[in-house]
């Protein structure tokens, strides 16, 4: 890994460009060597890199299964400024830049999107953030897709981190804990995490998708694989709405309502070729079910809902994808501009109009 190259970063709005060393942090977790980095975000430079050992071993009890929840928990703890906007979602939302939200709205942010991000993740991190930043009125931008509420177990990161597990019933943590590996040989290889570079504000700067592209994998082949994966999932997956995940979405929204902030829920765009392939293969039914439920929840909670499943809704570029699901930086920024423009009352205007 080259750690001697300089990268260009930008301080928050109004400051000049600066040059910082491209220092990446080695995430040395017990039982499994990892190289997950926490570098300064190109748009943010929110804080200096922190010692690798402190990122990996923030608690006395070593983690058994490395997760992106553990990485972002450490980074959030070391945030230079309290984040106003928490960005939740799955892997499709990990490229959403909090610094770009800040440029458009004046509000600091932190990316808390995870691999297979769930409402349960949001519940734990909103509670943690509320205690960590008690004077900050937290707001959530929740970037979803139609599989976001399907049945799935808790991430090991939620189970193993006391600062996160405390927000769940002990019986649930005990049950989920029994699913964890018991020997080093059972620990997942964690290759994706080892290849991921994080910004100090939680945004993913580089991961296996960038590496595959650098090796010459064409977008067309990546989309073919996305289509194959999606069609198989719709043939075998469980129902779109799992009661426990619905419950934690409702609990999270209720907690945020107490803070008096307005939340934004967004369905993220798919690549047009993928959407054409899955629309009549189960996707449309799931979308209708999820959207209908979210609309019903709007009667009980204060949040805006925006369906951006069609790429045309953000005037997106079909070539600015890694595969059928995951947008690159330019499309991610188009999405952010679309959201801020659609709901100016939700964000206020603390730094000027969107550019």
C-alpha cells in the first residue's frame, strides 16, 4: 500500500484547498489481519487520522468478527464536530458524502450506511449518537431499497459492541450471539472490509468495486451479474417486510420525532438495465408493498418520502455506476442535490442555495 502519495482534500465550505498526506490506517483486528483504512475524505478533511490500534480495539474486549459497524463507531466517536445529518442505508448509500450535504445545507453529517444496513443499525446508532452529542438535533437521511426490510439477522457488530448492543433486548442479543463463530476458523474472511478505505466522516472512498474496475472489469459484465443476483434473490427471498425491522424503523422515527427534526426517506436508483430486468420479476410488487407501508407510517411520524428508483429522477448518468446497484460519486451527488432541492424545508438553508 502506497502511503507516501499526497491527496487533495477540501476543508468545509469557504476554506481553501489543502494538501494532506494520504495516510491510511491499518485495521489490525484480533484473529484476522485487516487493512481497512480511515483516511481524510476528499471533500471533508474533518479530522486527522487516528491511530490504527485505537480504531480497531476501542473496547477492552476484542471483536471476534470484524465489521464496518465497528469501524464507523470508532470514527463517529472521534468526529471533529457533532454531525447534524446521519446518513443511513445499505452498501448502495456508502458513497454518499456528508461533506456534500454540508456544502448544500451547511449541516455537518456522518455516513452510517453499512453493508446490508438495516433499521436495527439505525436504531442503535441514533441512540448512541443521541448520548454522544446530547445538544445536537439529529436528522436522518435514510437511503433505502426494496430489500431493506426483509428478514435478516443482526450484524455481529451490533451484537459484539456493548455501546450498540445495549439498545436491544438481552434475549435478542443472546439469541443472535449464538450465531457468531466460536473458533478462528469460523470467522468470515472479511475480504470486503480489508479492501475498503473510509473517510473520517464515514464515507467509503474506495473498495472492491474500484479495484475490480481498475483491473478492467467492464460495467456491462458487472450489470449482468447484478441482474443474475437480483433475479435469484426474488425467486428465493423472504417477504419484503419483516416485522422486527418494521418495528425498529418505527422506534427510530419515534425517537427522532422527539428531537423535533424532519427526516427524509429515499428509495435509491437502480441502473436502468437492471430495473428493466427485475421490474416484472418481483421488484415491482416489493416496491409497492414497501412504499405503501412507508406512506402509512407518514401518518404517525414526521418524515418526507421520495422515490428515486428511476435514474431519470436524478438526471443520472447510466455510466456512473459500479454495477446495477451501486452508484459512483457523480450520481451520488446528483442524488443529494435532488433530495435537498425536493425538501428545502427539511434542511433549512444554513450556507446558501445548492450549486
